């Protein structure tokens, strides 16, 4: 009898310990689930505050294309006027493409005013024809007005006389502009025209029928950096960069051998002056 009661007491003791352990495990699981799911209002609030403030902006990482940094440090879509078809831009502001565009004639996007930003957001603009006649008849994005503060970025342009054509008719020019992260191929000219005091960076103008980058006599103070120009043929020979003198520089750029030309021998990728090759890497992938 005594042994039976002792065994029963031991069993009850084991059951009691098991119940306590089960309760502890249950509390841990519920608490962990609560935290992971933001179960408590405090946890939810803390997580929301962290998400709102610790994003790309507040951590020092730029927002992706098409987004800008909001006051709370988060990346939000850039406020812009949507472009869904070829059109003139005749009011200052920020414009963004919402689809690929195809032109039937002339300039797909014809900028007529200053203080304009066009962000293609990687959409493709297809021109009406890559005719190499002069004056340029078609362009993906262009202007024949004297404008300043024109930004063109994140565009892909093909099948036009000029991918980005500035002032190919009398009186057209851009001052203090910015042209970046554009890909231009299968045009007659990639980027060209009467551009002054502007930044031309991180563009790829390759396999066009004429020049990749063309800045004629009368242009000056443009800074070119980290541009790729390969396989652009003008007159049967490579003309990846055709740059007039008085540009600010052409650094970290790539072109074909003897593809960088200028009209003033001062060391800006001049094929007739091998010592001037230091500003360009003559190797195309």
C-alpha cells in the first residue's frame, strides 16, 4: 500500500512538472508569434516607425529610378506628369514615361521650354527613321529652342536621326543640362547638338550609323564621364566621340580604337595624337 501511494505521488509530481513546462513553452511560443506578427500595439507601432524611417533614404542609399526621398526618409514615387504617347513638352516640370513610345514623324518628345526633366524610367522610344540627312528630321527627344536646365535620363532610344538631338535646326541649344543613364542605339546620331555647360554621364551610345556623341564647333564646357561608345560608324570609320575643343573633359569613357575624335588637338581622346589617349579606354566589349 505504501509503495503504491509513493508511485502515485511520483506520477503526480511528473505530471505537475510536465504541465509547468508545457505552460512555459506555450508562453514563449505565443510571445514570439506576437512579436513577429506585431501582435501588440507597441510592437506594431515600433515596427511601423522603423519601416517608415529606416529606408533607403535615411540609410544613405539613393532611391531607385522613379522614386524620391520623402520627409520621413522613405522612397516614394516621384511626382511627375505622365507621358504615354509622343508629345510636345511646352510647360516646365517633371515628366515621366509610363509606356514605350513610337513616333510616326518628327520629334517624339519636342521640348520647347526651359526647366524640364524627362525620366523615361527605362521605357523605349522608337523614332520614325534613322535618316542621316541634315538638318536632322527625327529625334527621340529633342529641341530646336534655346532652353536651359533640361534633364533627360533613363531613356532607351532607337531608329531616329538623333536619339537625343539638340538644336539641329537654327537657334536650338541647351545650357546647364544633364543627360544620364541613357542607352542610344540604331540611330544616326546617339547624343548630339549644341549643348553647353552640361553634364553627360553614364550613357551608352553604341552601334549608331554616325556619331555616338557629337558636340560640334561652338559648344563648350561640357563634362563627359563614364560614357560608353562603341561601333559607331561615320563615313566608313569609327566616330564614337566627335568633340569640339573647349569641353571640360571626357573621363572614364570607352570607345573603339581611333574612335575618339576632336577638332582641337588638346588631348581629349585624339586619334591623331596617341599621347592624348589617357582620357579614354580604347576597348569595346
